[in-house]
């Protein structure tokens, strides 16, 4: 689907519409029943969580591998923290000084 203004008849473009039709109402990933691709039978379930003005990436071991957003205990501007693989941002990088939001 294109989000380009397609009103070619009016100079002010008062009746915009998509440039082409998109008849697919439910676009699935890789012939699965989901919008997000996950290999069948895989036990890895990483996820992205929005909580308390931050975005957290949580790995399959329930460790926060990356954080982006406002953490008032650290800074008044958004911060981005990425932990090494297998480490947790709140436990290993911030040494437990900032409480991890409940997810």
C-alpha cells in the first residue's frame, strides 16, 4: 500500500487516496499465522516491551538486553543502554541501582 497523495484531479488535493489498491487485509509473516516471524518449534521468545516511558528488549531468558528511553535515576534526557549478550541491563550494567519495571 502506498501512502502517497493520489488526488491528481484537484490542485489542493482535498480528496487524497492511496496510489494503488492493497487487497491483503491480514498480511502474515512467512506463511505463518502471525504478524511476527518466529521459526516453528523455537523456544526463543524475545520480546519488546513498552513500560514507564522506556522501550525494553527482553531476551528468552527474561534478561533485559537493551533499554531506550527516560530513566529519571540516570538522566533527564533519553538514554540507550545495550548489555553484552547474556547480561541484564538492570542487574549487570546498572548494578541493581535502578529498579527494573515489572513486565
